[in-house]
C-alpha cells in the first residue's frame, strides 16, 4: 500500500521534529570478526551519542543424544566462564572502549527471549549485530532467529553485513523507502540522524520497469512526489535531501546508489505485520545486507518500548 497523504493514519504517525537518541546500545557478541566489526561500529555511535554499551553474549545450547536437553549446570558454568575470558580479550583489544560506559551480559536459553528481556531491562535504544553473509541472514550471528529479530525487536537493529566498511564517520545516509505508511518511521529516523550528524541525506525508491514509457514516467513522477513529502516538514530548514527514483531490481539499485553516494549508512524500514509472509521483501532486505558497502539500520513501522 502506497502512502496516501490524505489518509488519517498518515497524520497520526508522521512524526515531525522528534529527535532520535541512542542512550543505550546492545551489541550482540559471538567473538567472530563480524561481531568485532559490529562492536567497533557501536563504539563510533556511542561516542557520538554519549551512549552506554551492553555487550550481549548468548551461550549456545548443547545437543545431547538425538535432541536438545537443558544444559547441565557445570557445563553452563564452564561455558560462561570461557565466554567471560573471551569477552575480556575482546574488550582489551579495543582500548577506545575504556572511555565509554560499558558492561557485559551472558545468557543461556531462548536467544530471542533473552535478547528481548535484555532490551526491556536495560532500556536499549539500538541493537547492533554482525552478519556472516554466507547464506544470507540465515547466517546472521543470531542464527535462525534473524528474521524474528528484525520483525519483533522493540528497537531498531543495525546490521554490519559482510562487506560493510567501518564507521569512521557518518556523512552520507541513504533512506530506502517502499512508500508505505510503515516507512514513515524509518523516514523519521533517517531525517533525525542526518540532522544530528550533519550528514547528506539521499531518499530513494525503486519502481518496477513497465513496457509503457508513459506509464513508467508517471510511476517515476508519482514516486518522486511522494518521496519529497515523506520526510518531516522541517527537514528543509537544515538539509536539502537528494530525491532519487530508480528502476529495476530493488536490492541492486539500493546497493548501487549506496556506492554512488558513498553512503555510510542505509536506513531501511521493516513492516510491523506480515512483511515476511511475502518472501520478496525479506529477500530484498537480505540481499541489501549481504552486498551493501555500509551498515544497514532496520526500523520497524512502529517501535514499542
């Protein structure tokens, strides 16, 4: 469903000047190079927003016999002790962490449940994770719960894909919008971050290719108009966002524009309900994260705390 600017729900969710702040950031750590990259990105954000960091490690369950059984207490204790040692080494390898308020948490059990509890308990504003990228988000460091994480997390999720460059600074942002009502939330985040970081903002949408040249022109013109009306009304006071309407494969065009604009971050919306019932949006997001040259910030249509 495309945005109808006359719809009441548009006025209800189109937030204007609300500032986005990341006071508490959770970083998912599995001691891989991917989570190390995620931690370094989180440090950059924490320095800018004066955030505290929570380093989250989930102890994997042990398989006994033919099924999953509760981990024996002594095994769990040993695994946690080993994880703490590895976490100390991870922290020691990043001296810049010393100037940032940080703590660690180790959990065992249902990963998504433990993560959601930590988000609620510690009032987390942002989750940062790394993607292995071997088979799409199935190899996200959070394993098979990747889809549920992006769909259900009570806060935005920033993912460092396998080709994402480090974050020395954030000077160019891309908002990839599908022009639905749910995309207004991601537009709010993109506009606020661009203002806070004094970054260039590019707002883009990809339209399908049609056989009719006239129909194609109408699609492009309509999308450009909607993109220009998508951002908060006061955005023009501090930024002149670039408006781009592309044609073709959505994920390829998003990544292409990210490279062209030398983007430091892609902001991508995630529908609150039903987005993954149709596999195409999930496939698009997966491909973007797999191939993007920068991190991808995913924002649900409505964030509940």
